[in-house]
């Protein structure tokens, strides 16, 4: 699938939802992986502001940060909402997984094997 500006805008929106959720859960120090989501969102905004055109050259930057957000032991896959917030509704875990899958879908559509 060809990735265009519309797909990047959708990715930015999904990242914003994901970041808002994490900020809402962690009203203090944010988890380590959060910085990579923030970096991805900021890079997309910079790409738009400079009116970037070569998305194919930009994709590896996003893929790099997505992989970094999954670093062993400190990545998003180790984030356990119920462990940090035992009284949290279990549905929040599913919602969080859904937010992550929406971002991952972007990389699947772009033909990238983001976590390989």
C-alpha cells in the first residue's frame, strides 16, 4: 500500500490518542517507552511543517522509533496497567491494546516489518 499524507495524519491522530491514554493513566512520571511515541508524533509534525514530500525516506525514521518503543524490559509490551493500577477496569487493558494495534496497523500497511 502506498503511504501518503492522509495515512501520516491518521498515524499522528492514533499516536495522540495513545499518548493521551498513557498520560491519563500515569499522572506523574511517564513510562520510558512514551518518549518514542512523542518523538514519532513530533517528527510527523515537523515533516508536515517543512512540507516534506518523500514519505518513503521518512518511514524508516518512524519505524526506528516504533521498534525502540518495544525495547526489551522497558518497552510498551512490558507495560502492565493492572499491575500499576490494580483497581483499574480490565477493559482499559483491551482499550490500550487496541490503541497499540491501530499504530501497528500503519506499519503493516506500509509494508514495513516494524518489529522484525
